[in-house]
C-alpha cells in the first residue's frame, strides 16, 4: 500500500510534468482532424467486410456474398487443378411456423445440403473441351446445385467449405431458398 506522503509526492510530480507541457503540442489543425476522421471512416468501412466466414452471414444463416471481403477470400484454400471451392448453404434457422431450430439440426442440414456458393475455381476447371464442349458449367459468385454428399468437407475459421470436382456441379440456381431438401 502507498503511504499518504508518497501519494502527495507522486501527485506533485505529476502536476509538475503536466505543467511543463506546451499547450501548442496538444492542438491539431483542422486539416489533421479531418484526415483522422477520414482514416477512421475508412477503417470502419474495411471492418464492415467479414473477418471470418461466420460473419458473412446476415440474419443467421442467410449468406450475404458481398460481405465476403477479399482478405477473407485470400485466406481460404485455393483449389488446384479442376476443383471448385464451395460454401455450402446452411438453410433456414427456423421452420415455416416460426419455430427456431437447434444449431445441431442446422449443422446436420449443412452437411447434407445440395446447394452452395462458388467461392473459387481452380485453374484447370472446365478446360477440357472434350468433357465441357459448351464451356464452364458455373462461375465464381454463383449458386449451384451438387450431389448431397459430394466433395471433400472441411472446417475453416467460422464455418465449413467443400472442394468439388468441376464435373460434380449439377446445375446453377438463382436463389438457394428455391431448393427444398427431401427428408
């Protein structure tokens, strides 16, 4: 514990230090303040982009593809050869009647999902003209349909992704909510 005499000594030293500072060193020009505000605004915008996969979902579990920032995509595995990186659709978190589903049920649905969002395409995907005479079956930033347990599943920071072969894509779709799973 600090004695009262030491407290007084310390506070008098503190006053002496503060009293010696020049007032002009603490003032900022209007230009400096405006630059700081701009920098803070830019930093806030940058933070709006998702930092991990879980933050890319809005109104859990609805995916907002625009929230997947470049830094997050760069951190994800890059598929090699003819493979495609897919983010499986989680499905709704509640029933049509408004009952919220437990997270375990939603996760089981994600494992058996047949719908996903194309994040990255490997350099050799759809390059075989004898196999794909009409060109690519899908492209990045597109919702696709694939076989129920297709591809290799693995966890990354905030969620699960799959890597599928280019010929495992069954079709492209506009909205993942249009596809209903069979029980």
